[in-house]
C-alpha cells in the first residue's frame, strides 16, 4: 500500500519504511509525527480524496532536523556600483514513514528508543575518560621549525704590506 501526501506545499508518494526529506516539520528527533493531508491511497482499489481522503493519515518518525546547502543570491547592476549578496539555507526534516493509517486510526508504534553512542576510549582508574589517540595527535603542538644557518660575515679587505 502507498499514499500520496501533501506537506510543505509539495506532494510525495510514500510507502512504509520510506525515508523522505520534507520542509521543516515540528518535532524532536525520534518523535512520531502524523501527516494528515493524504490525497490518494493506493493499493488494490485506490481511494482518491476530494481534496483529501477522510480519516486517512500517515505516521512518520523524525530521523533528523537539519539545514540544506547554502544558496547565494547575488545581484549586481552594471555601471551603478550596486551589489547585493544574500545567503539562505532551507531547513528540512528527514522522516521515516512508519505506517499508513486509515479510518482515523492512531499510530501503533511508539518512538524508537535511541541508545547513547559508546565512547571509544574507556574511563581510566580515576574515573576520567582517556583521550583517544587521534585527538591527542590533533591537539599536539606542531614541530618547531629548524633555524636557518647564520649568514657568513662580510670579509674584511685583504691586508697587504706591498703597495704598487
């Protein structure tokens, strides 16, 4: 079964376990959000909405909240000494579709529990964490540069007892 949903002014064809990137949707990472504007439900007998399918929604888990690449708008008017530079980064939400709901049903799957990432270095005897070797090398001071050899002094004029 698949559905066509509308969010952020765009339409997306989604199925269970799809990962899509949409315009920013409110919700923390790991939280389940419900997208209610289902335009079409596909399967054996498709259901078309007028404008939406009543009682249908899509449940999705927020995987990540992020910002897209920088877009630079640069305007220049020739021979006028006029320039304007403006940057923009669009915010997005990465969603994993968990299920397609019909007849006003609620999402059945709770948000997945996230395990904290394990630190590569284990704690020492005093309880403080040891620094990984890669970080220790990165923080080490660079090697001192070797000094250039001293310049030779200017030669004194040769002493000669005979003058011609």
